[in-house]
C-alpha cells in the first residue's frame, strides 16, 4: 500500500489553515458586537469589505516600515479606484484610525495611527494564539520537509517499515 506523504502533509497544513479561518470568521462576528464601541466600530468598518480590510493592513504596514502611502499608491496596492481609496482615507482620518504625514515632495501620505496599530497588535497576538492552537507551524514544517524530500515516502505493509522510494530504487539497481 503506497501512502503519499506529501499529500498527507498538505492536507494537514490546509486543514489547520481552514480551522484558523473558521475561528477568525466566528470571532469577527463576535467582535462586531463588542461592548467597546471603538473596537466594534473599527471591526465593523474594516470587515465590511476585503478592500477595507486590505486598506487597514496597508496602513499598519506603512506605519511599521515608516513609509506613508499616498492615495495613488493605496489605489494601486489594494486594487481600488482613487476615488474609493480617497473615501477610505477620509473615513479613517475622521475616526482617527490613520494619520496624514507630509512627505518631502510636498504631497501627503497616510499611515496607521496609534489606535490602529494597537488594534493590529492585539490581532497579531490573537492570530499567533490560533497558529499555536491549531499547530500550523508544525504542519507547515511537516509539509516543507515532505517537499524537500520530494515526499517519495511509502509504507510497506509486509515489513511495517517506512521507506524512501529513492532508497528502494537504489537498492534494486
């Protein structure tokens, strides 16, 4: 009986990612009803569309790498019109979730405010806990190991020995 270890590893890793996504989905629904109105507003806004969610991540990234993003860059990076990007900027400036930054070329860029960064870091700790809970790192490492070894493993039922196909090929030549 031949067992495809690469497929088993990929299935385990994919399963772990699905579990994380399902937990995130359920928790996002709960966060929308959070007692903290600021968290609830922010969650509802950024979870209302994939574009707004990407905008949130871009504003956080801009702050972390200390490179404010212009409306033109936001538009290009998250694949929305400039009008939509400008709308996101306007909404988030009003809520103080992002900050305007004067750039050396006299244009204006934007990045996450302290409020947004704090929420992103809470989220990062939450996702890290999910990664640990669902064993994603171990499953990912197992998959990478299987890929590196070309996953040419199979199980010989007669001998109950895990063997590499390559070793079997070498032994018979």
